[in-house]
């Protein structure tokens, strides 16, 4: 059974809300997330809640590294209350959104998978992405090993897109596509970083 979306989802989807013009979508970061959740299907809110709940097992400092790497223009963590508090806020926002629906069904099929079988491949790609700072790679490895490889991989793709001087070889991109295929991602999720492939 295919995933509920052909595009990004979960916390990595939320990271994409925080672009240069995010303030036009709401007065606060929480307002922006709530607005997007209100306009989305139950599956989108469930995926964000699941990711944020898993991330809750990581230290606040590690969460801040991940959020800074994956979001282009996130407000300062002083305003968000720290990485752990911001991640809990996401869970609360999802709970509020899902409480408005009386017939919420749990994620099933590929949407319920954590990508455990891809852990080694995901960790290898994180470690091979040398244009990311060492603390970002370390945080992503922690995410892959302590949360879920699927979640770490999606944040890795976001971090690649946000990193200065990022570039991918054709071989790297082929490996990313293979992982995305194994995780049953939709057509446009890994394709998000295709533009980083070096042209011969």
C-alpha cells in the first residue's frame, strides 16, 4: 500500500514551512504549524505527531541541531522555549488538530513503518555527507539509531537542501533513491534534492 502522500511528510514536512517568508503564514511558529495542520488530512497530522513523539527521546540540544539543519528560517530557540519544548508543542498542536475529528484512523501500511531495515544504509549516507557539519551528522545518526531511520533520512534530505555549498554525485543520488524506494516514498520526496547533483 503506497504512502498517503507523494511528497514530504512528518516533521521534515514541518521544517519546510520555515522558509524566508514564513512570517506571512502566522505570527508565531506554532501559528504557522497549526494553519498547515488545519488545512491537511488526518494522515499528515498523525505523521507529524509520530515523528515529534519519537524525537522526544533525544536531548534538547540534539533537537536544536536537527531543527537548525533542516529548517531555513526557524525562529530562535529562546523564542520557542528550546528544542524539547518546541517538539512537545508540535505534539500538542497535532493532538488539538486530531481532536477535532471524530473518526481518526491510525497510520497503516508503509506509513506505519520506521525503516528499521534501512538503518545501516541511512547511517552510511549521513556519515558520507561531508558537506554537513560534524555535529549535524552526529545528531542525524542519533536520530537514525534512537528514533527511526525513516525520520533521520527525511531530515537528512532537508539538511542537504539547506546546507551551503551542498552538492551530490550521481552515485550518491542513486543511493538516496534506492533508500527512498526501500522506504516506499512517493515520487517527489527524494527528488527534492535532485537539483544538488553535480552536472558532468
